[in-house]
């Protein structure tokens, strides 16, 4: 499993710029619900941006219910009012300015629910992916190497195992910002003993998921996040 969201961190600003331009286009053209937007190619040319960035901006707006893409037909404004559209987009654009404490609180709230669902719904394929992420993290720690990406891959694998696509998407959305803040505050600069402690905590979470014990899984995840929660309130 690759942490594909890492690459998104680099073009996040350009995607947000396109989102703002789509909002301005909707307002300028006075588009109403069910009105159709130009094609990705036309928007790419109009905004002087790559089609991949335009596509990612549209997908993000779809996730928040502002746009709706219909195969073979195109992309349309969703059935919500302009005031709501502008308000939601403003909130989306402010996501990038989330403070570290808010990100930590959000992540903990999401993952305590996620791990319970994962323990209930996980498949054998999910177990294999979580175990692979755990092994990759352990290998990096034993080598004394930075394992921040492998740590997050482990948690993203659990989110996927929850079987809830919305939770999984939320984790993918906040992960690039988490990475930026981890680097800024040196959160994952751990000693060897701390790294071994995290391996133990990850293993306990994994074992609870394998045992399909949602209460134990939640408790072990809560214990795992205790140090992070205390750290973010002391920076």
C-alpha cells in the first residue's frame, strides 16, 4: 500500500486555487442547481491549469456535495443554493489553515470510531494490508530510519478496513496536513525506545482488530494516542 496522499501536499495550493476559480465561475455565470459546467479540458484551458489538478478540484467539490458528475453527461451544480455553495467552499479553502491541535483532535475522534468499525468489518485482505503496514513501520524503526509515512499508512489501512468510504476520504483529506505539521513540530522524531513502544501499541491495535473486538481495539487506539494528545497541548 502506497501513501498516495503524500504527493497531494505539493499541489494542494493549486487545487484550492482552482476550487476558488470554479466558485467564481459559478457566481459570475449565475449558474443554478442542475446547470452544467464546462468540460475538464475547457476548465483546464480557462484556468491555465493541468487537467489532473482540475479533476482533483472537481472530485473534492463532489465529495462535499457541491458538484455532481454524471457519466457520459458531464459535471453539474448540485441542488443547493448559492449562499450554501459559497459558504462550504470558503470552509474547504480554510481547511489548509487548520491548527495542529484541531487536526490532532479531529484525527483522534475519527480513528476511535474507525478502529471499532474495522474490528467489526475487516476482511482477510484488510488484515493483510494492516499487517504489511505494521511490518513496514517496524522495519524502518529497527533500522533507525524515519517512519512517519509508514505510521500513517498503518492508520490509513485501518480506515480502509472500516468499510466506510466517507471516513476513509476524511482521513485522506487531513493526512497531508498532518504530515506537514508532524514535520514542523518534529512529532515523529522518536528515540529507539519510543519507536519500539509504538510498535507494541500498533501490534496491540492490530491484534484487537484481528480478534474482532471493537471495545478492545478502541481502548488500545486510545492508549496509542495518549502521548500525541498530551504532546500537542504542550507545544
